[in-house]
C-alpha cells in the first residue's frame, strides 16, 4: 500500500556545521568592524568637545 522500498538517509548536521561556523565567524568579524568604527567616532567626538571647550 503506500510505502516505498528504498530507504533514504536523513542528511546529517555535519554537512551544515561548517556553514554555520563560517556564518558565526563572519558575524564576529562584522561586530569587530562596527565596534572599531564606534570607538573611532567616539574619540573624534571627544576631540571636538575638547577643542570646543573654553580656555
């Protein structure tokens, strides 16, 4: 009645783990770039405030 005689293997997660690892590494790299940019902008703003301060 409705069965198939050929058994099919279920894909293992091992095939997708490297893709997830690469995605995680990419996200960490993006966060590092954003963090560096934020720090640079913060330092620039500090410099502007310092130069604008009265003597």
